C-alpha cells in the first residue's frame, strides 16, 4: 500500500501561528497532527505612536519555524500541498529580491525575513475618521476602515513618505510567506485578501487602479489577484523536510478558512469568538453585493469560495475585551502591592461569573469601537451596589460581548436566512463557559461547538 500523503495547513493569526497536517481517509480528511506557537510579535510603532498596531515579522516567522519543527518529519516529507491563511486587512512591505534569506536549521532549509517592514495589522488605529474621509471614495462594496492595507499606504504617503521608498512589494503576512516559498517575482493575492484591503471591486475582480493613480497611490505595490483555492506556485526548495515542488495555494482569509473548516450546511450560522468576534451566514447562491457600501451597516459581505459570499457581522470586540479586563484587574492588584498571574485571574473571574446566574449590570463592551460606529465606545449602565462583585461584572461583560454581536446581525435576520443551528468556534468561546451560556441564552437555536474549527484546518481543506 502506498504511503499516505498529507496536506499542510498554516494559519498566521493575530497572536499565534498554527499548523495542521491533514491526511485523506475513506471518511474524508482528518487532522493527523497539529501544533500552535504564540508569536509574541507585538512591537511599538515609530511612525504612528500609540495608535499604531504593528508586529515584528521576524518573530512571526520564528513561531512558524518552531511550529513546523515540532511536526513529525516523516509526515512533512510526504506533504504534497500547502494551504496558508492569515489575519486579513494588514499590510507588510518587502524588497522583492531581498525578501528573505534561506538558511539551514535542524529540520532542513528554511527562510528568515531580510529586507521586510513590520506588519501593520488589522488592529492598527492610525487612520482617524477625519483622515479616512479625506481619501478618494473606493469603488467597492466594503467601507474603508483604519487597519485596511490601502488606507495604511495612504497614511504612510502623507505622514511618513520616506518609509515606502526601500520597498517594491507588499501583501498580507500570509501573502508574504507564499511569495517567499514560491519565489514569486510579484506577490499574488486572493480576492478574499484584496477585498480586505479596500479599493478592490469584487464583482470585476480588479483594483480601483484609476482612482488610486489619480491620488498618487503607488499602484506598483498592489499584488496581482487570483481566485481563492487556486495554486500560487510550488516550493522552490525543501522546507523543513517538505519536498521541493510541493504545491502552495494562494493565501486565504483566516475568517473564510475558519468558516470553511466547519460549515457543511447552508442552514448553519457560524459564531466565532477569538481575539475579535464574528457571526456569519451564507448568502444565497448567485448573490452579488451592492455596488456601494452602507458605512453605517454592521454587516459586511465577504468573498468566500466559488463566487459565493458570506454575510458577516465582524465585531472588533471579542476575547480582546476580556483580555483587557483581566489586564485591568492585574494592574489594579499590582497597584495595591499584590502580584497575581493573569492566567489565575482568568480562572477566578470565570468561576465567579459561573456562580452568578444573572446580573442587572449592563455592559456595552465596545472598547475597541466598531467599524460601522467608530466614534462610539464602551459604556456601563444600570450600576447597582448589589451587582459590583467580580462575578456580576464578568457575567455582564460576557453577555455584552454576545449581545453586541446579536445587535449587529439580529436573530430575525438569521431566521429569515433559514438558519437552523449555530456552530460555535474560537479560542475565547472554547475556554469560557460563561460566554457559551450567554450564547445559548441569547440565540434561540441549537448551538454546536466544534473542537477542530480553525483556519489552519480550513486552509488545508481548501487544497
């Protein structure tokens, strides 16, 4: 019997890198091995100051190398296809002939970033509403927002023009990895990632080149665009034991891959709470998004696969809200002269909230704003002396995260779309029973939690 072959799926996330090896069986594809490493890549932004949100690309690639080194060599040597997804909207710049250097490591050849900028992520806040309103109007169904690649380029052109001079290529972090693996002379980007940058028309699959040129935008930095699911190229040499010539897919959106890994029925909605949070449902076959966006609408239409679209309520507030709350509690205890590990605080506040079945406290937890209402921030109302315990506050905070998503894509809309059940996914939902209780309290559908719902698996499945 011939030795089995594998597909490698990689996801370059906001906080971690994941890799999954999928093997084909009679029952379909199964996850043979997986690995995850935190990137710890956040770094300060010299150009944008406290509003900037940047990551060190060298650290992201180091985490990727550690992930692959931890997977079994025998299986990596039988990888025929690689699917790669990652955090959308963000942008990284590099010099085409010096994007990386290949070196030997314990598991064979690998690459390290060379002349590469920091990754300016989707969480970047340098583009104020005033700045965005000064930019030309995109011909796109998606409203432009801070953190979108093209908006970031406009900001750099105006505020830090010398920054762009050394670079002649740009892409998302996962486009960069694909370009390095396949030695692409010009980066190649999927429709999913292109739409996430702004100034891209999903209907005719093209950049708003004329509009951008008129505004002095460096259009030579824009990648070529291809269909999600297509092959971008082949590995130019052995990589951690993966054979030279393995097919590498065009880089995909992490959100679409997460959905792809679990969505089997059009009557399913997917609720994901990780760093941020999303609620999504499939649009009917043949759906085309409107020509122009409604900036005040909380629902965005994301390009999916095979010309389909997803209706997405994409909230900027998910697990990051709880992480900020935990950080606040840790700082307060520190100021009182006590040291408590953040992991211990997480455990305690969830236990405390499980003991409080209800809380009159009302938390509207949008501390990171929302793209459709950037001027609005979080608030706490209905504060009674009886509801000030950690349990009451945590319970109200978890409920607020779920209620905020529900306000963006209401239950009635889900019913109108024919939704019959909700698939719950994401690290925050997996770790937090209080969040799960609130999901089940707020949505009148059966909720199924999938343990293998992740973008790395989805990226591999697409291949």
